[in-house]
C-alpha cells in the first residue's frame, strides 16, 4: 500500500457497511484537541472524517491497549526474522 487511494484488504468488508473507515498510515494527519471534559481525536476517513471523543480514563485504556498491541506486533516481527 503505497498510495492514499489504495485500499487495505481489511477495509473491503466495511465499505458500504455504514462504518466510517480510516486507514492510519505513518504519514496520516492526526489532530487532537481538548474539549471541556473529553480528549477529541480527528482522523481522515471515508465517507467522512472520524471523530473519537475519549473520557480521560478511556483514553488511558485505549493508549494501554495500543501499546500492548504494538509490543505484540514487534514481538511477532522479531519471531519472523
């Protein structure tokens, strides 16, 4: 997947499903700002942008989950070598 117009196979099943699909690559613009009591993150997506609003504790859980998955991904990459 080298160009923004290419679709990841994982997204194929979601097209037309009513879900908003956002494939976040290393060069994808991710914006975040603080609301009154939420952390808001905006991602580009199809058919529209994705807005995720996190309560601070939910953001901590989400961050921990992502870190866990990143460690598992790195471990898998190491095993494949």
